[in-house]
């Protein structure tokens, strides 16, 4: 079954889930599995370090790099643990930016440390980046809308090749 992917319809279902109102479970699951429809695509090609874990992309938007601790779902668990205790470099870096659309979620980029390739369905379907319906700093909403649903079914509709990101230093 397919449902409309317009902001208003999706937001209505998301709000119903969060407020305990009646909602169509199949429709919510469809949105969960198709949430990458709302994520940024290949338009992000550079990230310039502007300090304090903040990076400006080639379009002027600011992303926040997350700690390795918050990158659990996007790394091999052995590497995640090893990088937390300092015995290995993390396989990837996680970046978030608020979505200003009426949907109000969060864009996510997971970037492979070795070469800047974004981890998408082509790179590694198990660790791919996803759009977050609940912003990660809003723990309850993020857990209900993204984490719990990921644990139940992480078989997202593939988003194709999202390309690579080049890291740059801010010019002084």
C-alpha cells in the first residue's frame, strides 16, 4: 500500500503518534520506511569547519557533528565501542541539521571517515543515514518516531547514491 508523502499528511500522522490520538499503523510504518524521501540528497558536497562541532555546507546551512556515542546505529558495533575507548578511529561521522519545513524533523548525514562517502543504501544498507521525524535532542519523540520503529523494522526504501562530502577548513 502507498500513502501520500506530502508534508501536511505526514505531519498529521506524526502528531497523532506523539499525542496518542488514533492513527493508521500501516500508514505510519509506510512513512517510517520511506522517511529518506525527506532527507537531503546529493546537493551537499562540502562541509567547512566553523568551530565548536559546527560545519557550514556549500549552500550556507549549518550542521552539527554528533559525538561517536550518538552514532550507534550507523557503525559496526565493534568499531563503535573501540572508537569510544580510543583504540580505533570511528568508521563514520554523524551530522544533523534541523529541517525547517512544516514536518519539523531533522536531516542526517553519515559520512565515512576514510573517504568522505555518505553512507547510504548503496554503501551499507544496515548503517545508512536516515531522516529523523523526531529531533534527536527531543529524546522521547526521537525514540518513539525513529529508534523504536528502526528496531522494529530497519528495511528503509533505498535512497540511492548520495555521493561524497569534502571537508574544508574555514579561511581566516
